[in-house]
């Protein structure tokens, strides 16, 4: 099992390629050229971790107070009986479901600061917003210098922090 992270706001032409890829995916179609184009264009805006790498980064985030414990709220039930129902559904019905799913993927806990850890324990779909990341990075900066020095002795941690910092100006990131 691995984790894939991607900027929320992709630059063009990667944004259009993702839109086309997701449109085909939503309808249960596999458009090989769309898939290949999306993956090649979006690669520069992604970060990948295997399960051990994610556990290491999550542990560092927990130790520095960047994350908090919470239980996720359930995602909305899919209102389509099957792929044929989805394909024949009115666009407004599909849009309403997509909006509800996106809201569920962006959930946070009122009054909490940082990133809810549940967004980093599964492949989502989760959306970690720029504000959550900024808060987490501020908490990291406020953690003990000796702890930061210990963590920054690892190349993976340094790469993860750098990637987090870059995502702030791109709407955050998705977890998939």
C-alpha cells in the first residue's frame, strides 16, 4: 500500500488533464491516452510514500504537534444504483454528489489546529487545505529545536517538509 499526494490547484495543462482523467474515471471508462497524459503532466506536483515512509512522516508530525487525533465523519452514500445509473444521471445530480463528497474529504474539527491525522492514515479521498498545512507548519516551527534537528537529519523528512511548504500556495493537497 502506498500514499499519493497531489496539489489541489494544478497549473495548466496538468489541471485540464486531471479534469479529463477524472471525468472518464467517474463514468467507469478507462481512457488510456487521458490517463497517460494526466500522469505525465501531474507527476511534478505529486509526492509518493510507501506505507513505512508515511508512518515515519506521520510519526514526526505527531511528535511535533502538526496533527491531531479525531474520528472522521462518514462520506455521503453514493446515490447511484450502478454505473449505468451514474452515466444516465442528470449532471446536476452528479455535481451535487461530487460537492458533498468533496466537503466530506475536506472535513476538519472545529477548534482544532493542524491536520487531522485520519487524513494521513488512508488513501482517502482526503483534501488537506492550505490553512491546515500552514497551521501544521507553524506548530512544527514552535516545536523544540532539538526535535526539529533530529527529524531534519533524515532526507525523507526534509523532502516531506519541503513538499508541504510548496503545497500551501497551491490550495493544499489531496490524498489518494
